[in-house]
């Protein structure tokens, strides 16, 4: 862990503006939950998908490239599903259950309350960190510039994501340099006189333009599980039987059949529910995949989003599901941007470098 200052508010905006003025290439990545929430802070109806307007706002604030954190989720899912398939095919049952790494609140809780679980949290980085690593190193490769000239800013629903950025530093550089929460982005926009209602829709960077449905739904409870399970099924040449992973509820247990394997899954939000599942595991119940999110309904209810009643948070979650379902490419395996990144860059790295970029959690 690298010690550092946790910046917020005006000090944070000034620091990023200084980076932009310095001539560095400043990139923003937008987390899934932000797109269905920022509109609330500009009096738009709950759940309005303002992704295009956020891109427009970030360009006006001076960001050179705007990319999508769900693409980081796609990349993480791609490698996670491949790894799980290998474990299943080799019968390495002791490696299960696998817990998710995407929730920093959960990982911090696990490290303090149940450090013995840490070995079961996937080593694949969270979507924020994966996208930060890819943004820095792929862009440096693509644009033929030194990585030190690229600054990455996460636009996140979660103040704890600021803390996550200090977990990894390579050659003196973080993968994510700053994090701006949803509420802070609204404050910054208003300070500069922008109302997102008035802004046109703009597209994500043409260098990394597309995320699949699976990447987008990571921001709602059950979304990460749906992503990994549907991608895993595709690796076996199957479609998952109809399972509603995103049904509402703070604790859900499912079993799906993929190939010859029966996969047992638990999805929870709130740590009291994690404790129930963990008790079952200690008593011998088999789970292959356990998704734990700290916040109600997942990141749509994160500590960086506007405070709202539970019904509003649930509505954001449904809106995010709708935004994901509208995308034709359902899994990372069908996403041409993931294919391009693997063909041009990730697939050409030796294992050590790939692990530095994607497999570094812990
Ligand atoms: S569930 Fe909450 S604590 Fe966890 S990453 Fe999402 S917003 Fe942050």
C-alpha cells in the first residue's frame, strides 16, 4: 500500500485542471452506476441514462479521452471466466468459492474481519483498476508516448475507490491518479457553469469505444455474477438457462448447470448477509461463486452517489440493467473492443506483464 493524500472537492478539481494545463493526456473512465445517477443532481428523472452527456461534460472540462469502466469489467470478466473454466475442468475444488474483487468496501471488510477469506478473493483486479491499467499502458503503446505522460481519472459512485487507487503502484506510477465521485462531478460541473441537461450526447473514445451488456451491469447487485456466469457458459458453447441474477433482494442463492458442472452461487449486499453465507460455507455448504457488495443494490447505492431512499436506489439499478440490456454485444467474448485489446496488446504480453496489469489484487 502506497501512502498518499485522499483528495476531494475543490482541491481535487484544481489538481486535475493543473494536469490538463500541463499538456499531459488526461483520460477519464466512467463507472457504470454514474450514468444512471448524475442526472438526479440536475433535476432529471431518476434512472435517466446520461452517459453521452457525461462524455460531453468531461470533454468540456478538458479531458482528452473518455473511456468506459465497463470495458475494464469486460476484460476482468474475460480472464475470470477463463480461469474458472480451468479450475472446473481440472477439478480443483479447493479453490472454490471464489469471491469478487470489484467492491473495495467488501475487500476492506474481508481484510479486517475475515483475513482467511483473502486467498479466495479473485486476484483479478476490479474494473476501475483494470481500466486504469489498460488506459495507461494500451494508450501509451497505441499513441507511442511514455506512460508518465498519461493521467487517468476515475469517475466513480464510491468515495472508497479513492483508497483503492493507492493499492498498486508500478515504476512510481499509479494506474488511477485521481477519483471524482458522482456528487463531486456535479459540483465541478456547476462550478464551471455547466448544466448537463443542456449538453449534447457525445461518444466514448474511438480508441476503446464499446463495452458489452455484461460490463455495464456490474454496477448493480447480481450484475457481476451474471457477467461471469454468462461468459463462462459461452466458453462451454452454451447459453445460460434463464436465471434472473439481477432480481431484487439482499441475499440470493442460485444453482446453474453449465456443461457437466453444477455451479452454486450466492449474491449478497450488506455484510450481515455475507456473514450468513459465510456461516453456511463454514458448515460445509458448497458455493463456487460468491458476490459481495457493500452497498444497497450494489454501486448504484454507493458512498459517492447522491443520498437517496432505497426505492430510488432500486430504480437506478433497474435503469442500469435496462442500459445494459439495450447493448447488442452481450458478453466480453462478442465485444470487438475486447478482441482488439487482446489481439493488439494484452494477448502479446508475457505472463508476468499481464499479471502486473490485470492479476494484481492482493
Ligand atoms: S458496492 Fe459500494 S463500496 Fe462496493 S465498490 Fe460499489 S459503491 Fe464502492
